């Protein structure tokens, strides 16, 4: 019998500040329904200067890891497309901040929003290959930035997901067969010199849907699966309307009952994404967390997951919910975390957006403003970030 491997714990962190997208629409002279219905987003997380991808990842992980976990993790994979260093892995900072076992591999992976899926599949492979390995920590942490008053502005966001991958997982056992497809295209990218992403907006959405079509049909050819085998299908969510288009695409030939039940689960799986925005690598897993905390699917329900990273890689993979998934996935109360955030005016958001760390080696001391965070960025000196 194949041993079960998958997600045993899942945690999340998002900044304590947000922007209301109706207010943004008024300020940008756009009909608010374009943002709320056309794009499908209500709010957007705004990152303050005392948080970055490292602190967000550490803040997501600290809420779920026990002392035993810290001692038993022997691989830490940090997925990001908004990393803080071209060379050093964000995983090393998180290892020190959390006090994770030093006899661990720590590395960073990148392939746009697909990075956390690459990390998750690598974690599974690590546990298959190393019988003595118990636990792998997968982190997906990003700040999605397009720029003030750009077309992409409404699809910004920030946050981190932490997942503990083990044998006999208590949340989601991953099935081994998946379908993936990669092709060198320019739909979305961020050159080293830019702190905002470039996107060919409409083209990127067409590629997302083309890759979905390719990997879903490949998956069906490999496994003879049908859409009706899945209780829910989860999507990478750059904004909820695109996931909805993906769902409509794969369910176009299904009967009305199946379409309606998948749509009902999709709605539950995007409650949090509507309020956080795009968190790039973590977005699919924030959608999973939204489903886990807002739905009451039975144990053994089968989920399909579509991961997409621009550039581009797509993957369709699957898993089954485990008997204790409802208890175990409540370690972080995401709805409460979102309700406790402080709303920023559009001009306050623009001020946050334009704050920058020094790039000339000079010293900067940052006054902490993230009251509920365990870890924060204290400042910079000699080109190094100082964390507390
Ligand atoms: N009421 C209701 N709906 C309205 C409306 C109104 N008053 N006004 C417009 N809309 C609808 C439009 O009809 C359109 O709907 P459809 O997509 O169903 O046609 C929708 O609102 C969006 O309108 P536009 O296409 O005119 O929007 P836009 O040109 O301003 O750009 C965007 C939208 C391309 C998503 C842009 O925000 C963008 O570039 N975002 C960043 C790139 C991105 O997220 N790409 C996603 C795929 S890439 C990926 O997945 C990786 C990743 O995470 C980045």
C-alpha cells in the first residue's frame, strides 16, 4: 500500500492593514462593480515597512509549529517571487527566527506563483526518498506589487502560507499522479532591477486558462478521472474572477447539479482571497485554507488543485481530505485575523506603498507597527536586514 504523504498542518499570516477596493475604485474613477464583480475582489492586504516576505513566513509558521515539529523538520523550502536576496535563501532567516533544527536543508525556490507547488511536490519527494525524514516545512510568502494607479493595482496583496508536510497527514493526503506543463512565455515577470511586476494583463489570463486546459486534459488522460470525482476544485487565485473563469471552463460540459455544487465550494474556497488579494505563491493554499475553514465537506472528499505560475508552469494535482481535517485546520482563525485589521485610506496606502528601505548601506531604524506579529523587521544596516 502506498504510504500517505501530504499536508499535516497549515498556517497563514497577512499584514494588519488593508485597503477597501470600493474606496480605491472611487479614487481611481472606476465603477466599484468592476473591482467587486468584474475582478471579484473586495479588500487588499497592504504590507507595512516592518514586514517582509521573511517575517510574514515566520509569522505564518510560528502559529502552527510545536517544539517537536521544530526539532523534527529536516527540510525548509521557501517559495517566493518577491524574495529579499538574489543569493541567500529566505528559509535560513526563518530557520533562525523559529529555532528550527540546524540539521535541516534550507533553500528557496522560484517559479512565479507556482513556487509553493514546486516546494510541496519536492517535500513529498523528500519524504519518499528519505525514510528517516519526518517533516518538511513549506513556506509560500509574497508581496504582490504592480504600482499605484496601474491596471494591476486592484490585484495586489500580501501574505504567507506555511505548511507542514508529513507522512499520515491529518489535513490533505496528496495523490502521486499529477499533470504538469511548462513553456517559456512572457505573460508576467519582474526584472531584477524592478520592485514592481510587469504583466501583459489580458494575455496572462489567456495563458492561465490555456495551461488549465492542457493540464486538466493531460490529467484525465493519465488517470481516467472525471470532474464528478471531485467534491471541489481549487485554483491559483490572482483575483477570484479568474479562478471562476477556470471553473466555468472545466465544468462547461457538466450537468447543472455538478456545476452548482462546484460553484458553491469555489465560493467558500475564495472567501479569504477576496479580502487578502493576490499573494502569488500562497494564493492556491490560501484558497485551500478558505475551503477548510468555510466548508463542511466530508472526510475522504477528493479535491482537485490547479497551480499556475507565469512564465509559465501549470500543474493539476489532487488530494483527499483526512478524517481530522476540520479540527487540525483551525489552528489559525483567518476570519478573525482579517476582521482585526486596520483600514487604510487610499492616500495612506500610497504612503505605505512608496516607503522603501535604504539601498546604499545606510542605517534605518523601523518603528514596529504590526501589533499582532511575533516577528518584524527592525531596520537595516550595512545592506543587512535586522529581524526581531
Ligand atoms: N461591472 C461589472 N464588471 C465590470 C465592470 C462593471 N462596471 N466594468 C468592467 N467589468 C469587467 C469586465 O467586463 C471584465 O470582465 P471579463 O474578464 O469577464 O471580461 C473585468 O471586469 C475586468 O475588466 P478589464 O479586462 O477591462 O480589466 P483591466 O484591463 O483593468 O485588467 C487585469 C484586469 C488584466 C486582471 C489587470 O488587473 C492585471 O493586469 N492584473 C495583473 C495580472 C494578473 O493578475 N494576471 C492573471 C493571470 S497571471 C497569473 O495568474 C499569475 C499571477 O498571479 C500574476
